[in-house]
C-alpha cells in the first residue's frame, strides 16, 4: 500500500489557507528524496511566490508551524509553486559548487552568503556525504545564517 507524500492534514490545511486567500489552484503531492512536497499549480504563480520567494517561504513556515502545534512531531512539508523551489535549488547548488571547489583545491574554509533554513538544508544535504568537505551552520536564533564549508577533518578513532 503506497502512502501519499504529504500528510493529509497538511494538504487540507494548505487548501484552506490558499482558498481563504482567494487563489485558484490545484495541489499535487510529491515525494522529493526525503521531502514531502505540496506542489501548487496556478495561473499567476508570482503572486504566491512573492519577491525573492519571501511569500512562499512565509507560507511554508506558517504551514509547518501549524502542523507542529500538536503533541506529536509533524512531518516537515515543503510548499512549491510551479517548480519555483526546484529551479531555486538547482541555481543555488550551481552557485555553491564553485565555492566548494575552492575549499577542495585550496583547503581553505569558505563562508557562504546568508541563507534561510530551507536553503541551508539544501546545502547540508547536498554535501553531507562528501568525503572532502563538511558544512557547518552557526548556532543562532537568526533567520538568515551563513554556512561555513571547510575541509572535512579525519574521523577520530
């Protein structure tokens, strides 16, 4: 028996939120690797994406906060609109790979530009199994943080 990628509560909640905001849309459940994705299809996606993705980021944050309000931890859900997140991820990884290559060749630590939690997660996942480099986020309550990419230290025995 197959299960949908996003929890049904998440789908219902997002449908209600977007409906109350007056959007005409359809929703598709999608599984991207380990991620549960609710993909929004609509005529004018720029209205929901917002400037530099700020609106979609806020919507996703709000949805996940509402899902986590219960006693049991909720599965994290990503909201995508007309493949905006997929394209954003590809561009981000392309840009970051050049910087990571400097870490590999020069052996120096590189500090990446400030990123939100979603972008940092993409970077951490992309390089978590890389034998040459590791990514480190600072402990901070700030919404935008800079990841440091440094040469991977040998494992202690």
